[in-house]
């Protein structure tokens, strides 16, 4: 199985900050990576697929980059509504495996 | 808009069975792969199974093979997860997802998710 490791596990930042979350795969996965956002009591929401393709309706302050085995999710200009847990998931091979999550808190 | 609503969770004893349902709306259900993902307490998210648009193709993760069965009824816009021989470590929130892939990828990601239904396996 491909292992996905996210860092950090928790981060605290101020409104307006730029936040970077890293996701590393245990082997190369090309660009087959998705990012999700989950807020308490809500369903997870797909933000990005294919490492950098933003889903319709997702604010442009979210961006994804990377390939092969190292990826980042960047939030440029953190907003209070971005307080959530973020997960990466590889879909290079069955079964898609998830990172353990990064909780983003607003200071 | 796309909605996925799970039901059927609850408390069950080890060795028992439970059937989860997922009612889909807001899209042409018979055109899409569907699947189930779970998150156990203190555990990460885990893809369990997905099924093709017709229901003819199904793929299970090893941990639930022979133990869980996915099915779908395109006439009712619903997908189901029959869970048998439940174990304590099957305790989790179970999410119904609409699955999607990118051309060239080997697996699927979850384009839409339901809110989830809690399954607790305990004596």
C-alpha cells in the first residue's frame, strides 16, 4: 500500500497568513493526488484533484502543487472560514490512501 | 445540487450485521461510480469499496473482502453496504461517496461525500 504522510498535524495561523501543508507519498504517484477539507459536523469537501486542479467554486486562495511523491496545499490569505482539517489522498493505485490530516486553527 | 444521505447506522454486537443505505439526488446516479469510505475513532480515512455505474464491477479493500458487500439500485438512486460478521474494529463513521477518476489514474477519489452514519460494534 502507498502510505501518505501529512505535515504538520496541527497548525495555528492568523487571518491573512499564507499556510502550507505538505503531503508525502511512500512511492511515486505521478500527479494523482486530491485534497479535501472537512469542518466539524460537515461532510468532507473536495478542493483539488490531479494535484493542482481546483474544483469549481473553491476560492482561488487555495492552490495545490507537486508531483511524483511530494505535494503541497497552500492557502494564501487565510480566512476564518478556512478553520478545518485538511486531508490528502493518492489515487494512483487501489486503494486510494489518505494522509492522517492537518488541523488548521485560526489564532 | 448533489446530495448523498446515509442511513442505517447504529449499535450492533460483534458478529452481527447491518445494512447501510445511501440515497443520492441532484445528479444522474446511473452515470457514476459510487463507493464507501470510513473513519474509525482515532484512525484515518479508509476507502472500503467502490462499484461501477452499472453495478457489475465491484472492488473491495482487503480488510472488508468477504465481509462487506456493496450493491446499488439505479432505479432508486441508492447504494447499499451490507456489513456482516462485524468486528469491534469496524466501529467507524461510514461515508457514502461519489467516486471519480482522472484519465490515466489507477484508482478513484471522492468527488462528493455524505455526512456519514455512525456504526458502533460493541458487546
